C-alpha cells in the first residue's frame, strides 16, 4: 500500500503537499503488518518530510525504540520512502517483475468503482495490487483518474463519514484481508 | 463505548494509569460518530489528564477548531469524561434508565469470549451494551474479570497482532455496525 502526501487537496480543494504525521506511520505500518501487506510506501517529494520519516523509522529500527518495543520495529520495517507514485511502481516492478494494478480511495462514486467484496476476490487472482491512500482532504482528481480502480468509500451506518486515514486504512485492510471471527 | 486509562497494565504487566493521547480522542470519536455510537467515555482518575481532555474538546467545540472544522466538532461532542467505569455506568443508567451490559477486549481467550458475529447479533436484542477498550498494554485482569462479556481479539491474517487502540476501535465498530459494501 501507499500513503500519498502529494498531490492531495486541502480543505478548499487546492492541490498541496501535506505534512507527514508521525502516528500515520506507526498506525498504518502496524495494520499493514497485522494483515500481511508486503510494503508500506510513504510518498512525499519534500526533502524535509523525507528526512523526518527516515528519522522516525531509524529510531525504531536502529535506535532505543527497537530495544524498547521490538514489535514496533517489525511493523516500521515495512516503510519505504519514495518521491512519487511513479517511483513506487518502479520499485515494485524491480521487486516482483511486473507493475501492480493501482486502486485508490475516493469519496465520489464513479464508473471504475469496485466494492470491498469484489476487491477482496480480486486479491486472490494472482495479480499484484497497490492500494493508495491520500492524506489531507484526499487525493487530487487527476491522480484518481489515472488509477486502474477506485475502491468504494468506507461508510458506517450514519450520514457522518469522516474517519481519519489511520482508521480508514485499518478498516479497509480488515474488510479485504481480515477473518472477522 | 469507553476508553479506559486506569486500571491498565504497562509493558511489564504492572497496573498503571496511562496518559491520554490526543489522537485517540480524535480518531475514536470520529469512528464512533461514523458508526452511530451514542457516547464515547474517556475514563481517567488523574486530574491533569481530565483537564487535558477538557481543553482539547473545548478547542474543537467552542474554540477556533470548531470554526475551522465543523465535522470534527460533531465527533468530539460525543466525549464524556469520567473518573471510573462505575461513574460511566451510573451516567448511562441516568440517561437510559438501566445499566448497560459490559463487554471488554482482551488478547486472552476465556469462557465468556464472544465472536464479532455473535456480538453483532446481540446488538440487535434491545439491550444496551458498553464496549470497553484499554490503553497501554491493555486492561488489567481483574477489570476484565468483572465484565459481562469478553470480545474476541481482532486478528489479521498474520501471526502479528499489534494494532493501535485507534485502529482496533475502528475495525471493531466496522465489524459490529458497518455495511461492508
């Protein structure tokens, strides 16, 4: 999976590069590890933000964090930092020999939308898939337009639908890969 | 639901009062609102921690936060601060006329364990239920022993099972109340 910090939109719909949030890295890597995801790409073109991610990961992999909490180390090991989605896809191609199909999340329904049940079946079809999550107020429209598929938004049972990206990531992985027993 | 900061255990199994985490309040109240939970109790006996929760909530309900992000306000409105679980149960009794049945989460299986599917059915039986989550390394054994039910731990599809309480809360609510379409 990939967590994208650019190009995303802000509250007013303007395209921005969002700041990296420490707990996104922790919570999403722990969920990724729990559900057997192969890699967790953190995508940002900003040098200072890449430096921040490196520092956080190094603390838990090589620093005192790893000794204090070895389980956290296992999760944060999944993090790979990249400038762009193109670089993520190149990296996956180098590792598995083929480009993955991409699936993004969006609050708007469109013709390429697939349900969670359908995508859960697709994950068993032998192809590789890259699940892409946006930060801020979501991925930009043009970015969404370039993806192979769009996943249904996570809906609860109320009109309110404003989960954090950390919560949404966990719910998605559970629907797609969890056992629910 | 209730998020308990005392009595919980630390890394070494010792009973402690854990510190409140800002993003627990945000993420869990947003998930609670998304899935139609009636109240989100934050339980801590520590005066400074209660003051911290009050400040955070006031910022989003009455301060600049509410103007900046009205959706966040709707979620944080669900927060009720209490000293102990007994006070939570009193508050529910005052509001709905009856004490709720309590259900806790634990990593250990025991005779009162119910599956997510079973608890999802129970939620339709006309009773009120209070789902209790622990912080730190989890709720104390004696606290767990006093609950009416114990919910199965959330398991992924790997041996690794270390979700944050924020992620676990979102997955639980989705399994119990979500639509998965």
